[in-house]
C-alpha cells in the first residue's frame, strides 16, 4: 500500500479518483482552532458529457480543462482535530456543446461542502441523548446544519407498522411543544414489545379517533387490552374504537387520586393560626407514606422537642382533626387494597366509608364510583401503564437535555431515533 492508500483508509475515502499530493498535510488555524488540512486532487476520464449527453470516445469529444482549485470539504475529526480536505477538482470541456463541467465525487454531494461521512455521523449521534449544539460542535458544523438533517428525518408517515396494531396498548398524554394542536400530545405504547408505538400530535377525541381509524376495523378488533389513566373521555372513545378491548385504568393513578386528596386536606390545615402548622408542613412525606413503612425507631425532633418515632408523629398529626383522620384512614385503606389487589376491600371502602371526610376525598371517591366498571379491571388484570410512564419520563429527559423543542416533528423524530424506531441511514 502506498502512503495515499493509507491516508484514504484513515479518512474513510472510497473514491478511487481522489489522489493526495506528496506533502498533503498541513496544520493551520481556522477561526482560532487548529485544523488538519489534507491537500488532494480529483481527476478521471468521464464517460460522457452531463450537459449534452455525448459519449466520450476520444480527445475529439471531451478534454481536460484545468482545475477548479481549493474546494473545501469538511470531514469528520481526525485524532480530535477538526479536519478539512482541500480538493482540486478536474474540469472538462465538451467540444460538441462547447460547455465545461466539473468532476464529481462520492465524498460530498454536488454543491455541498460537508462530507457525506460527517452527515452520517450526525445522524448516528442523533440516535443518542444529547443536544444539537453539542453534536454540531463535535462534528465542526453549525447547529442549523444539524437542525436541517433532523428536519429531513422528521417526515411523518400516516400509517405505522404497515397498518398492524399490537394486542396490548398503553395510552397517555404528555406536554410536548407549543405547536401541538391541543397543548398535550398523545403517546401510544406497544406493551408487548415494551416500546413506543407512535406519538400523535393531539390528544383531542376527534384527532385520536381520526388517527386510529387509519387502521382497519379488523385490526382494531384484534386489540385485547388497553391501559390508560383516569381521564374519562378516553374510555367512551376507546370503547367505540376497540370493541373487543378490555380498558384497564392504571393503578398508580388510582392511588394518585386519593394521595392528592389527602395532601390537599393537609394543606388546608396548614394555616399559621394552627398550632401544628410547622409540624404539618415539615412532616408531609410521613403522612403520605404507607403505614407499614413507618419506622418505630425514635429520633429527636425539633418540632416536638423530644424523641419521637415516625408512627408517633403521624398518629399525633392525624388526630388533630377528625376530618383529616377519616380522610387518612380511607387513603391508607385504598393504598393497601390496591397493593394487595383486594377488590372487595376497595369496593367496601368506596360504598361504606365514614361520611366526615374532606371534600377532596369525596370528589376522588365520586370519580371511582363513576368509573367503577373500568376500575375493577385494575384489580383483575396484571397490566398497568408503568411502561408508558417510563416512556413519558424518557421524553421529559430528552426535552430537558435539549432545553426544549420548538417543533413537534423534531421532538418526535429524536424520540423515535433514540428508541430505535427510525433508521435514518435506511430511510433517508
């Protein structure tokens, strides 16, 4: 192998028509950054004229016509240095049409200055968590260039997965970008593969219906289970779209309803005129904790000015107000019922509870009664929205790392790339 072959291998140049000069490498400062510059030239004998299409058979057809010099091509970094190829491109003159044209190479597209390898590396980096600014810096390109590549990937398709739906779906909404139709976007998760199925631009009922009706009725009838939160409009719509599916409310959201009700009851008592104001404010986590997890070990408390256990603290605080006490008992009862999948205990609490409870807890229990036919499914089946919530958390991380996204299609493309649902190398 010659020194030219070694350089080509190192720079991943597969074009046989590119040749390097003897003293091809120089290190120069470009905008204050040390850059490795490789000097090369491109030449070959063309088969035909791209202008008029005449076949090149001899020097009577096409001849070489000097060079188009110093064409700068940005390539991927070499040993941590920014790198550029200064490529002198051969020009040709066609004697038939009297026009000139320039040699082309697979290193870079026509009229472009950033190599195809660099663009490929950017696409691969977009498949990992990170900001577009960092990706641009690592590849020695502008942030706008990275943004343009992401925009070219973010071409939405109407029907996903060739029109097939998974047997178990998870549905939830999340706050996406300002250009979403309803402020909140809808995430659809394939519970079988434990991965995102699709992300819809709107959570409005008409948009959800329009989306799922892109799939055939036969395909929708194959869906067996759908996990969803306690947002009631979803249930009526999903029952209409998926006739054979069992709708399962997420157990976490059942607990969240009574948890929020208890916490709002505590906050209502947190007024400065209340002698227990500081205690209620400081020990809010203990009040929301499951009874079985409270410690009996005593420690000194500044609020109580003596050694007290977690059980002592909670017992004291809930007994300061009868309504608060009754609300707490319902919360703990539902917590245990959900944890043990005890449907009978849950229904017993729902219909045979102390009436002297806070209005927040009354509202939560009223919600459960209105949705009883679906809530019992949460006790009968093992499925939950845990995977969906995990995907929501991933999206929040991606948004946080990037300091937010302006366009929904860009956010969706990054999520799909990171989860391996889009292959930018094949699709673009």
